[in-house]
C-alpha cells in the first residue's frame, strides 16, 4: 500500500467523518463506514491508516464488537471542526500569540495552535500570515515558573494561596492569605484578582485586591478551599463588599486595563494634535462621548480606573489637558511640578 504523506483536499471531509463516527462510540468498521460514505473499503482502510500513523489518532480495533474505537475517549482530530477559512483565522491567531511570547502560557498555546492547523498542509494552504502579519514585541514582566504554576493550581482547584508580597508603598514583603478568583493579563504583566482574607502586619483590611505575580515570593497552595461566587455581584458575607467579585463587573464599561478602584467618576480630557486623532480611533469606555473643538477633541466618559486615566493623560504629554474631575487636574499638576523639579536647570 502506498504511504500517504499529506491529506488531499478531497479526503479531508471523509477523514473527519471517520473521526466523528469513531468518537461516537458506535464501533464502526471499514464496511459500515464505506457504506455510509458511499466509497470503497480500501479507501477507508487507507484513511484509518493515515489517521493512525500521520495524525497520531489512537485508533484500535475491538474484535469483540467488530469495530474501531479511540483508546483515549476524549480524542478528536485537530481541525475537525474547521473550514479552510477557520484554519486561516486560527493561523493568524497563532501569529497574534507573540503578544504573550515571554509569558508562561506561550509555548503550550503555540503547540496547540500548531497541532490544530498542521493537518491542512503547507502546499495547499500557504501560511502567508506568518511573514506578513507582524506583532511588535512588548516588555514582559518576569517571574519564576513556580509562582505561575502554584497560582494556576490555586485558581483551578479553588484553593487559598499564601505568599510574601511587596506593594508599591512598602520597601519590604509581608505575608498574605488570599482566595485567587481570576488571572488577569495586562500590557505584558500578569495579576491575580483575589479576595484578601488575611495580611500580616498590613494596615489594609480584607477585601478584593490585585496582586502582580512579579512581586510574589515564597508562595504556597493551602489546604483551605473556597467557592468562586456564581454571581458576579458583591456578597454581603465578605468584607469589602463594595468591590465586585468578578473583575469583568468591576471595570463596569471602562476599557483601560487591569487596575481599578471602587469609585466611579466622570472624566473630561482635551486632546490636541496627533493625540486627538488617536483618541478618536479608540473605544475607551461604553459611555464615551467625543466633541470636536477648534484645536482638537474633548473626550468625556465615566470610569472607576482612575490611575489608568491619569496614565493616559500623562502619556500624551503636552497634547493632553485634564478638565475634570478636580482630583485629576490636581494630580496632573503635581506630576508636572515633580517633572520640572527633577529636570532642574536642564529646562532653561
């Protein structure tokens, strides 16, 4: 029998039909498969051999039930669910994975994408997107694999985590005991959105907190278990009930990244020159309004992500002017003052 090294386009639907029939648990054989698909038994035999040898399908024949079955019950062929257009989209998604290249999930996700798209072959489906769609790298925050593995274990199994943590306002580490609810990825950094149950020598009370994985050390997965709330709404049984237990609710229609507060405010910011054009091109919040002015635009929106809004203003330099709230205007001026003091005589 001639070895088949690739999958002809005409064979793909038939091979995926065989995959579905075997996965169904009906123990089909070459005769029943050939009859159902209206083809020859020799063709079905070649397909099954190809699936087993070239696609690593764990196919065995049960002599008692006189049919084929998968030794791994959850096995399905890669790309069995996809059209050529779907596979192209997946290939492009694989390119976009470079955004996560320096994160712990990259290799596993890339290998999964490779396994899904590989069966289609390069000859009939040239992967032009690999060279023509480019994602510029971003600086990724580094942390030990042990931290990632234990955080994932805590999130997956609903086990409490204890670790030493150093926040912005402290020079040293203090011990925390938390319920890790969600993992967040924002601009190259990973965070745990967690319920703080206990903090050693820390003035902060219990409640929902954000922890950067890069600032965690001496982490342990505890025996204590918790239940991830079925509802996204705050639970009165937990202190700090002003914070939603699901991060997706916490940001409440504001699209500025990971950090947020419990206080939602109205913001108005004027943008000029190139910054005005960039602002008009993006969606910053669900309720945003953009007003054209003689010199640029005024962006109005509501958000609980105060720190991120301040970052947005400062990152646009002289082309951004905060108008309200007064707190934002004050903090912006304080930052300008600090920059002037740091620059010293070099501004003259």
